[in-house]
């Protein structure tokens, strides 16, 4: 379908990471929204990031592989599973990053670990991803107790050759981000974690989305069709531990 996973080349940048994951067969489905429509979803202490006056929200289905913690061997049955997340784009000082509104995965243990270590809003979801020669089929349906209903069913595929996004383009702005931000549910404190991977090799994409209610819990005024679709074969990533965010730490993180 396209070139293989991009491996990490600069080993010196791996010091201090807690977890490594490989992200494969990603669809970046992006919608432009007015900043006013999404601002209430962002915690105080983070600034909504915009591109040409628009805020953006993204639904990203993909396959997680080679998941393991630092200094530990991969655990059988916990290394490969699908995931879908909903994210938007924020800043803390001069640091641009992503803020996850929801993350769904089919693996209950991983859900609990991610909630505990990274304070992320994970949901346990019935999910399936199939890789065909000409497309990726993905479907998910949330069944976490007390959670809002959310589902995604669709197929997607690349329609161009892979290339690095040029600095200054919307594709580069949306994907080249190396910090995640999150909020502790109990204390409302803000945290961040740095992430390292090689730059994305992106391809224009097409999709047949049969159902998408992943954004329904947020009551956002979006069109049925995404404003931008991009596919990526994947990257190997390294994730650092959480650190509490202060105004000065936001400036220092990359």
C-alpha cells in the first residue's frame, strides 16, 4: 500500500522515555471549527491553537503495535490492538501540542494503564481493524459503562505517494506535534508529556465513512465530510513520563 514504518535513527534522543509504541495505518480526518465552538472543551491554563483563524478537531483511527514499557519485554496479547482518538490543538506558552478529548481502544488493561499513568480519557471499546491490499477497514463501538455512545465505521486508503509535509502548511501544523497535554480528573491539574518520533511521511487519502459519532458527545457543528483527509503508514514513537505543567515548564518543553 505504501512504504514501511519509519524507524528511529537518533538513539540519543531516547533517554528517559517510559513507553514505546508503533503507530500504523493512520487516518487523520480533520474538521475546521470556529474557536468559539471548541474553547469550552479546553481546560484553563491551555490556549487553543488556530491556523488561519480556525480551530481544528481530528478523528484518528489506527493500529498500535510493539507496545512496551521501558526495560520490559513486550507482554503477550498486549502489544497489538486498534485505537481511535479525538483530539484538538493547543499551546502552553510557546509549546504547541495536542489535547485529547477521547481515546478508545479494544484492550481493557491498556485502558486502565493509560488512565493511571497518563490521565487520559480512555474508553473500552469493541473495535476491529483489517488491512487489505487496497484499503483499511475500521470499526468501533463504545460500550464503557456510563460513557456517551460513540462509534466509527469506515474504510480509508492513500491516493498519493508519501512525502514530508512542508513547514508552514496545514498538514505540517496538524501532525508535527511532540507534546501531549492532559488534565487530572481529581485535581484538575494540568500535565504534559513529550513524545519523539521521526517526521510523518504523509499521503493524501480518501475514505468511505459509513458512521461517525465520535464527535457527537461534544456537540460540535461540523460537516459530515472531513475538510482534510491524510493517511500515514506509521512511525515508531517514544513517550516520556508526565510532568506537571507550570507557566515556565510550558516554555521549556519542546
